[in-house]
C-alpha cells in the first residue's frame, strides 16, 4: 500500500442493543461492551486499524443513543466525525453519506467500511489483507470486499462467489453476492472452494462509492448530497433530520453490490481479497461462546484457515437440555455475572 493513499476508516456503529440482552441495552449496545477482553468492541476495531490510519482520520456513523458513549471511549476521534443518524436507515445510506462527506474533502481518499462488532485474530494477517485491498481500491473505480475462507457450512453469513484472479494475482473477480443460504446450499458453497464468507468489510474510493450511490440509489443520492453540503454549517442538524429519514432503508449489499455484480465478473470492477485471519461476527451469545471455545482450542490466538492446514468443528449450542446446551447456559450465566468492564482509550 503506497504511503500516498489517503485511507479513511468508516466505522458503522448503529444497533438497538438487543443481541446481547440482558447485558446490552439501547444505550449500551454490544459495540460499546467488552465482549472479548478489556476493551469494547468499537475500541478494538479502531485500535487494530491504527497501523494504517490515525484516529483523526476515522469516522463513525452511529445513533443518538450510542454517540455519547462512543465519544467517551474514542477520545482520539474528532467529535465532528462521530455522525449521529436521526433514524436508522441500514448500511447503504450510512455508507453513502460517508462517501459524500469525504468526497467533498478528497474524492480519491479510500474509504474502508468496518462493522464495529467483529472479532479478528492474527492482526498482522488482517493488516496485510487490508493493505492489498486498499491498493486495489485506489487503483481505479474498484470495489473491494474482504472474503473469509469458510470453515464450515454456515447459514448465518452471506457468501461471495468468485471466479479467476486478476492478471497480477492481487485479487479475485467477484461473480455475485449471495444472501444467507440454507444448509444444503452452504455445504455446496464450501465444497466448491470458490466461495467466501462476506465479512462486511468493503473498500472503495469516495468518488467510486458516491458515483455508485448516484447510479443505484438515484432517489437517495441527492438527499445525501444535500446533507453532506450542509455539514459544518449551522443548518446541518436541521437538514440532516429533515432529509435522512426520506432515504430508502436498504443495505449496501442489496443497493450497490448486487446490482453492480450483475454487470459481469470482468465488467463490474468488484474484487475479493481472500483473507486467512480468524474472524467472527459476534451476533449472539452463541457466537461469542463458539468464538471463545475456538480461541482456547487454538491456544495461541493465531488465525487458522483450511488452506493453512487448520480447521475446527462448529460448536454452536444445542437447543435441547443435552450436555453441550447445559454447558452453554452455564457459560452465559458465568459470562454475564462476571462481565469485564470496558476501559477508556
């Protein structure tokens, strides 16, 4: 990744605080909880990006319930770059707004879209994959996603179907994005060898994403551009609250990536960087349980992947009163009752 690239992380930190009830609440969603260590999920997200971007270049898109706590935890992120959505409108308007805001500052800046609630082990591998992705995103009108090598036939994640490598072997062409499949389809995807889990980590220049929103969300685009134009002025809050609720409630996958993939693998400018770090989307108590068991089985905290010779079984709890399920319920009780308090940056 050349030093001349202006890299801007954009952290998506909405949420209603229901996934980890009763620990999480609307104003204490999982992003601001310490689910894995002493620091909160969003603190870990920002910290692992510091080799590539300072906190001063980081943006956070959140809501009014979490903004104060996030600002308290992320002391280095400028307050004006913690943007409070007046209403939730899913990831497409959030990403689009970030693109229009940053496009006004530097159209060539590379935006990295990062969920605030993922756990990533083996951070050196993560940084190497991200450096490749940033370089590809900066090279043209390219859209890049980090693909996670599947370790099992998981039905809770979206998948990316890839084709061949680019001429310089830097990335794979993307054929299509697939929403959460059933068990049979997930098994077929894993067996095929050219499918990856969709990490939700996307990279593109501000100009590329802004133009994609103009193309694929023609009604929302002028609203978001008007909000971005008002940013930094006394009218910003009024404009934001008046226009943002009018934006379509849709994910960036549905709004931008899926229609873009319809242009064809070699015409869409969609690329996947295969990643070999250990990754978990902590969406429930069950996934947190699974992640901690996997970490203990590895014993060294290093990422594993099938191609690197590592694998692990699925350890999601049963819904019956069998021993694994009983163990899981005990673990939830223990984890909840002895919660590690998060520390401020």
